[in-house]
């Protein structure tokens, strides 16, 4: 597994981690095997949120996390409704830790802007860092204007990442969000980097190009799509898989090196949509 720096910290995260959205709806024995397989393959960044299953996913992860806590980089997220007052953020974070059965989180994110009061959220994140309850903090689903507002209240580099919806056929963050993150020393963490409804996207005109490149590398189209996203030094990937075979394939994508010609061909085959100023979300 390749590793990549988180923001402007000294932390090195695996290029490809593991998401846990909708874990509560999966076959739990099968999903657990897939997650453990991923951990053994180096995908030790696990991402969850208090909003996933209304806290149920954090509870389900507790038994998997506790025996391996020192091997894992654990991320959770606070719902924006719990980020209007600093005390509510603190309480939400401690609830997440209790559900997960841990004494601290490695990374804590504001899940989306919503009705969050950014000065209160930033103050709470700083307090949590001072307490040792979290090691780092960041945001998720923040668009250009949201990032501008954030940086009115946080120093450059304080927020270590912005977790956003980003994949080969959904590239709008490249207009403003990705560059703004780089300017602010933030990593971009791509969730659903293979889209949300199967991959490759059905009937997309670029699919023939994608398949041809996959054949040349003896790889799957999903692996090529992940490797294409990884061309950005500031991007980390968070695919979700509750299938052991797919999980291993995701991990192997970290070692796939596309040529400059491959990257240019995919860039042309899957052009980014015009900038609307809004950040795409699921």
C-alpha cells in the first residue's frame, strides 16, 4: 500500500482507505470479513459518522476496531445540527467515541455545512484536540464558499482535509474545491470514488477508452478509475466495499501506475462538467 501525507501534518495515511456508509444494511459477517481483509491489505483508514445508521454503524464497528486500535486511523463525523454550539460538538464527539469503544478519534469532520455555526465548531475542534479526544479535524462536503467562510475562522492548515464526492465521471470539484484545498494545505479525501450506482457509469461515451486502458494494464475498470484519481498528490481515496474480492482489488489499485497518455486519454473521455459553484454530494 502506498501512503500519502495528510494535510500539512506529519501523518502518513494509506492512499486507499475504507468507507462504512450503510454498513447497518449489509450482511454483517460478510462485511466484517471484507473490512478485516482490507485492513490486512493496508487499508487501515476507516471512515464512519454519527449519521450513519443514526449511530448504529459506529456501534457495529466497535468490536472490529477495539482489538486493532493501534493499527487503525479512525475517522468519524459530526452532524451539522450538532455543530451550532461548541458544547454540542464536544458531546457528539464523546458519544461517537463511546459507541466505537475508543478513547479518541484520529480525525473528526464536520459532515456537511448545513446549519453549523463555524466559529463554534472550530472552537470545539480546538478543545477536542487539546483534550486529546481527537488528533486532527477537518470538514466534508464543503464547496468554495464554505471553504472561504471556514478560513475566516481557522488558521491555514488547521483543517487537514475536505472529504468530498469525487470520481472519474464527477469532476466538478476540480474547478474550485480541489485547488482551494491545495492552497490551504488541505488534503482532498474522495468518498464514493467509484460513483454511487455501479461502475463504470452505464452508457457513458468514455467507457470504451476506460476498458481499453484496463485491458492494457491487466486491471479492472474500477482499478484504473481509482488510479486516475490518485494522480493528484493531495488526494486520498475512500471506496466502500463489503465484498472481500472487491476490497482486495481496491487495495491493489494503489500499486497501479498509469502512463501520461492514459491520464490524458481518460481526461478527454470523461470531461468535467461546467463549474456551477456547488459541490456535488450523494
